[in-house]
């Protein structure tokens, strides 16, 4: 079963696949490419996964795995050096 917590790993996987940095749309596209079937079978999460993807990115920032964007929009999500 797909949960929003699983999206934390998927965001990390997608940003890594994009070479360590990617804009929101690129990350969403990469997640869709890799997990379309899982998302299609995810019930209500299918309708909220892009919002939940942003929540997952914030969790990764809080844990130091993604660099902070300091409230700026349009800034690529980047893997942290940590």
C-alpha cells in the first residue's frame, strides 16, 4: 500500500536519478515514470500525491537530506552534502 511516507523515498530516488537536482515538475515526472502503477492503485493518494510529494520534500529538508530552499519558489530541489 502506498502512503505519503513512501513518497519520502520516492522523492529522494527521483532527485538522485535527476543527477542530484531537479525542479518540482521534473521530480514529479520522474516519480510518475517510475511509480505510475503504484500511484494508480493508491486510492485517495492518487488525487493528492503531488501535494504529498512536497510534504515529503519538506521532511527530507528537515532531516538534512535535501538543501533548504529558504521559502523561495522555483528553486530546484537539491540533495544535501550531508
